[in-house]
C-alpha cells in the first residue's frame, strides 16, 4: 500500500516528509493521507496533498459505456453528478487511483525507451561506419602485404618448417629410394687417396668410361681453363665425352635472362658434351637455397632431365619454382669417386641410371644452406641439383600462388573475419578469428601436397590485428555512446523529483549539480564508470518504482502488443484471469481472453474495436459483467513512440461492483420509500380523512377504523423490519459460529408448531444426519429458514403438509422446505429472489400478505455464507425451496 501511495504523491510532484532512510520513507508514507483509515477522514486529508486543494475523484470525466442486455450504448457524462454528490465511503480508496495513472507512467517509460532505441540506432550507424573504415583499411593492408609476396623472412621461416610437415605427408623417402639418380661423390676419402684437388682430367675421362652403362651423366665441375700441365688430358676427356654421348657439362650464367655465359668450359670439351646448362643456385636474402631461378633458360638440371624425358620444354621454367627437397643430406644413393674409379662398383650398377658427378669433400666448400639445413647442416651443391632433376622427372615442383590469387585469398579471409566481427559477439568473434587462423595454418601443408605454396604471414598479421583494432574502435564508439546517453538521460524529464534519489544520506546518488569529473577519481575511465553506474542506479530506481506501481495496483492491468497479444499482466490481473481456468493469458489475444470472461456475448463488436485501439472506447471504456457476476469497466491507453508509432496498449479493469451495488441499493431504497412505505401511510391518511368528513362519518365505525389503521401501521413496521434485515444481510459483518444445522431445524420447527396447528397444516421433519456442523451466522441463517417455513405455511392449504429435510450432496448441506401450495410458474421463478418480487395470486383468490423481501433475504444470506438458493416447482404441484451451504468440518471435541 505505501508504494502505491508514494506513486500517487510523486505524480503530483510532492513528497512526503523527509526521511533518514528508505524504511523511514515507507513508514512516513504509511502515516500519510493514503494510509488505512476511516473513509470520512480520508477525503480532507487527500485534498491537502493535491495542488490547489483540488480533491481527486476516482471516477473519470466521462461515464463509461454501459453494457445492458448484451449490447453497448453511450451514456451521458456524469461529471456534474459526481461533483454534486459526496463521495460514498464504499468507493475505491485513493491508492486504487494508481492504476489509473499507470498509462501515463508507461507513456513516459515508452518515450524514454523510444529515445534510447533512436540513440541505439544512431550508435549502430556510427559503429557500422567505423566497421566500414576499419574493413577498408584491413583490406588495403592485406592487399598490399600479399602483393609484396608476404613478409619475406617470416614467410621463408614458415616455409622451412612447413617442409618438415610436407616430408611426412608426401612419401619422400620412398621417392628417393626408387629414384634413378646416383651421385658419384668426390668425398674426403677420394681426396685423401688421389691427392689434392684439382685432379688430372684423365682421371675424369677414366671415370666416364666406367659409367658407359649410365643413361646420362651430369658433371658438376666447370672446366673453364685448358689443362696446362697435362695438355693431352683435355683431349682424353673430350674423347671420353664423345664415346659416352650423353654427358652434360655446366657453365656459370651472368644472371641475366637469355644473356651470355659468364664462365664456360673449354671449347674442346664444350664441343664434345651432348648438352650444357648453367648451375647457378638462387639464394634468398637469408642465404638459403629454396627455389629455381625464374626466367632463366637452359638450367643444368633441365638439360640433364631432357636426356631421359625429351618432352620437357624451356617454357616449363618461366616462373619461379620452389625445390621439393626429398630430405636432408644423403637422401639419394651416393657412391664414392674412388670406388668407381677402382672398379669396385661394376658398370652394370649404373645401367639406365642418371649419374651426377660432384664434390662432397668438406675442404672443397661446395655446400649451401637449404630449408632442411636445421637437421644435418648445409647440403652439397650436387645433391641440390639432384633434387632439381628429380623434381623435373616427377613434375613435383612447388609453385608459389600467383600474386592475384594470393591477394584475393587474403582479402576474402579478411572480409570474412570483419563480417564475423560485426555480426558475432566478442567471444564468438575471437573464436572465429582463431578458427580462420587454424584454417590457414592447416591449408599450408595441404596446398604443399598439391604443389602450391601459400605465404601465410601477411594473412596471419591481418587476422591478428583485426580483433584488437575492432575492439578498440568498438570500445571508443561504446564510450562515446555512453557519454551521449548519459548526457541525454540527464536532460530527460523524470517522473520523479530529484530529491527522491537522495533518500539514503550515506550513499546519495549524484545530481546534476554534482557532476562527476576525471579529477575526482584520478582516472577518466573510472569517472565514466561512476557516471554510468549513477545513471544505472537511477534507472533501476525508476524501474523498480514502475514495477512496484504495476504490481501493487489493486485493479487488473494488462499490457498488450499492437496486434492485441497480451505481453504482461500484474498480480491482480492474474487473480482475475485465474477465475475461469488455470491457463496463462500471456501470449494469447486479449480479445479472446476477455470474451471468455464476459457475461454479454452481444458486446463482441465493442470489445473488438477497443482491442484494435479505438481511442474513443479506450478513453470512455466499456462496462460489462464478468463470469463471476461482478460489474467491471475496461479502459485503456495507447503506448505511442516519439514518432507516433504504436508500440502497444495498456488495458485496465476496474471492479465497480460496490458502486453499482450502491446504486441498486439506493434505487431499492427510493422505491421502498416512494411506494411501499407511502402506500400504507396514504391508506391511513385516507381513512382519517374519511372519518373526519361528516358526510361519511357513519361509513366506518370507530373500532373498525382503529383496526384498519393498526393493520396499515403494522404493515409499515413489517416493511421496515424486512428492509432492515435485508440491508443487514447484505452489508453487516457475519457473526460466525459453529452450529448444528439439525438442532437449528428442530428448534425452528418447534417455533412454527403452534402456527401450523392453527392453520391445520402438518410439519414433517426428515433429518437423518446428526450432527451437521457448519460455520455460519446463527441469527441470519435461522431467520432465512424461518422465512421459508413461514412462506410454506402461508401458501399451503388446510390439511396440507410442509416437509423439512436436511441432507448432504456434493460436499454441500442442503436444507429443503416443501409445500403443497399452488406452485409457481417458470417465468415467475426467475425473478422470485429479487427484492419486492411477488407472485400474482390465482384468479378468484386473495394474495397472501407479504413484503416481497423475504426470499431476497434468504438468497442474500445463502450467498453471504458461500452458498445459493434454488427452487423446484410446477403450477398446481407445490414448491420446494432449497438452501445450499458448503459443508463444514466436524469439531474434534465432538468426534
């Protein structure tokens, strides 16, 4: 109750007396004008709390539509009538008016929410612009880095490590074992026996003669100068080359495509060789040999491979190709120069083999670092040439991706990650970035097996920078958004005054006159956090106030979607909706829910218009009777956004049963006074006037006149007594006590035994259940039973029987009084329990005397005890009246 009262006060921009803490605030509100107190004292106190002393009336300026006979009609305004008559004590108390203000409160909340959504859309647009700029920057960086062939040294290191994985995926050892290449190595043992290098060319001629069975021989030794000491050795070597016919000699190129050789063999040897090729090795800036030079024609390895496969063309080496090393040193079959020269290895061993002759001796220094040098050190040049020849034979070169394809790949992955950063949550976006990085990492060895090299460093750098850069820009945008929102929130008119937020003197919220600055806490970010926390506390208080107002409202309130679907109900609405079934109303159409609880099917059209947002009906309301027989009025308000877009509706139900009951009681009282009470008094005045007239003085003697006046006076007293008993039965508190219905019926029968004997009517009591305990008001219940027995004796003929029975059925006590009177027609039974209702007598018979309030009293007493009355009758067959009361539990002392 105090929460609702506080909302009413705050709506009027007034506060209760100052309190030191929230508990004192609630206590002061509980002592305020809306605290529970007698109705007469509430009105002047409430007036003092309102501006200009204007009292608040719970009614609206326009009387709602009244539902009658299943239709809705417009009713003229009762504003003047409301002003003219004082507010009855049975009208809703001032706290109930909180529900009437709920629409304006929700309008404020909707306006704030609408502005927040507008700002959120602006923030979203700004964030999208930030994303576009960052995406463009990352795409440009990715394109430039990929166009420059990655990050150089980093990519080369990654390539070297990737070859280790490549060797495990590709059957390198198997390829080397089945390779036709044999290396004749000028090793340290040969140098030790044959002497210091260079050797005589006659030894090389003898060696070539022993390789006559080889399919091709490649000599990795440049004979650039004629032999001076042994001139005939050049002739012997030339003749050996001619005899073999498949020997390739090297030369050193200038490094210019299609340029002349820088260092060639002597003319005699060049003419004797079957082919020539340059043996330049291309080293990267880090000194590692990884690739075959691009755009260099006539390489030594290609010339040697053509002897086996003449189909190889010069166009096959126009682009740079990475050497697919089969392993570290000694991957191919190697024999010693000395062993071949001595004949330790038979010539048949070299049949159909491709022989490479080169230096392996450490002192000769023909070693180069390769991607696999981290395993066994530098690799001899002749073995590098062997790997090249094997690559030509198997067509297993590793080709770097074309620049355009590398650029497209990097930009595609960058764009994909940027889209994920925009669409996904930070955690999901981070996981997505890791996923893309892992995908690129796994793609590198897979592409190597397919013969392509993807430099991943540039892509990795862009993917790694994307997340922190986006987080930075998003954080900046978020901080800017928070600053704007807090500034806008401070400018928003609050439904609560500023003093309401300072109820706790120990931890008061910052006001607009106490701005938070960076110097207060020493940190700009901390100042922003404090400011944001302060704004959140304010919104939390406002939200809690609104929620408490909605939950504490005594009237049912429903918040609906623009399409009519119920979104939210307060506890009072839940209790009202639970009266029909236990199914929840949230998510169902409001029209369907209301029609289920409507006792006037003809009003469907009006309810449809109201649920569709008809402003006139929402403002005026619809009055109807629900499934429990209560008079309800349905009003509503539209929840509009700032741009006049309908966001929903607020439907409020008010129980006006006390008001309508008071109106009916007033009408009955006016009828009672104007007709029933006046009738006997007019008769008395007429008799006195007749007696006073000398011309008619002899018409009615004095004793007869006195008797008639006594009869009319007694009728007046009976009417007053019956009316007072009915009024007490309707409104007086019940004096409940545990009674025995069987004993009460016995006592009532004893009271009417003399009257029954006088009217020659037999009372038959049939009470088999003893005891029959019940919590009831003994005075009211005995009077109701007496009314039924009195009516039964009144309408029973002489010699008739009146039956009185007590039994139980369906967890109810049923008291049944039956007579043998004329009976009651079906059309009269429907109105028999209404006040002042009487059945017309049979033709030729006098109607029994009565006020028409006895059965209404019986019905009201039964309803006050949670039961009801029923009648069973047919014309000429008597009538049986029953009182149905819920069965009570037997006291333990009587068991």
